[in-house]
């Protein structure tokens, strides 16, 4: 049982380049989330999805776009990467959006913007 | 609204000694509280949760937490620490995000170091 899988695991980009981070879950969860983790900042929610075809903004959505075309996949896009987007990105999924079920996390994508 | 405070950025404990990672909460309504652990270069892993019921909650890897309403605390404990318990620990409340949905809010956590 793979759980939540993130690809790629590492990536280095130049300022202005674009890329897409892929998150896939095999638990049939409705809810999916993208976070970024920066030193001293904890995890901050970027975007989330409450089901296939839906997305919503989190705490720090600027500079990112997301899509949920299939229930099992949640994509995070950077259209024009900036050094401030250097971070570790985590995807998570959960069965419920009521905050009474745990979120399951992938192992992260470490992204550096030069 | 729900929020938590982890008063210690870092906790050091000797291997074999009991460990405690502190968490105090501030809530309006019924608290929903989670503990997560993050090992180096890994994603967060769920340890345990308190929703309702028994105040003593048992979780993964021998961890437990006691919900104390009078002290508004939800401290994470383990009777005997292992070096492999060294990690970053998060006490996590839920927060209402609108439209009938809730989010889990992750702070900076407490770094636990178990010394051999």
C-alpha cells in the first residue's frame, strides 16, 4: 500500500521556469492538500481540494495553481518560479474534511529555485 | 477558534528515560487535537488523536497523550525514550475553514533529541 506518493523528490529550477509537482494517493480519499514547509515557519497550507474537480485557496496561494482532474491526483504548478518558492512541499490526503480524521502525508518534494 | 502552544522548541532526553513533549490548547467548543511526528527527510506521520471519550489516548510507537481539561493541556508522553524517537513533533488543532470544512493547522513543532 503506497499511500501518498509525490514526484519528483528533488528539483532545481532557475528563476522564471515553470514546473508541476504531482501527488497521487491510493486510499480513495476525497480531500487533498498541498503544504510548504520552511525553516521556523511550520507547515503552511497552499491549496486544497474537497473532491474531484474542485480546488480552494489556503493560507499562501499566491504564485501557485492546482488541479484535481482525477480523484487520486492533485497537481501543484509553479508558472514562473521565484527564489521565495524554495521550500519543501508536502502533499496530504484525508477521508474527511471535518477535522476528525488524520491527514496522510507524502515524503515531500525538495525544490530549489536559483 | 482553536490554537495550541508548544512552549519548548527543543527537548533533550536520555535514552531509556521517560519523555514528555508539552502542548497547551485554547479552544472555543469541543477540542479536536492530533499529534504528528516528522522524522528527518520524511513526511509527517499521524501518532494519535483526541476527539471525545477517554482522556488517555494511546497511539503508535508506544506514545500516549493525556487530555487535561482543567489545565488545557494535551502532552505527549512515552515511558522509555529510544534514540529512534528523535524527530520533530507537532501538536495540531483543527480550525474551521468555511463552507462546512475544517483544516488542521500545523505550527513549528518541538524538536526531540534522544541522547544515547
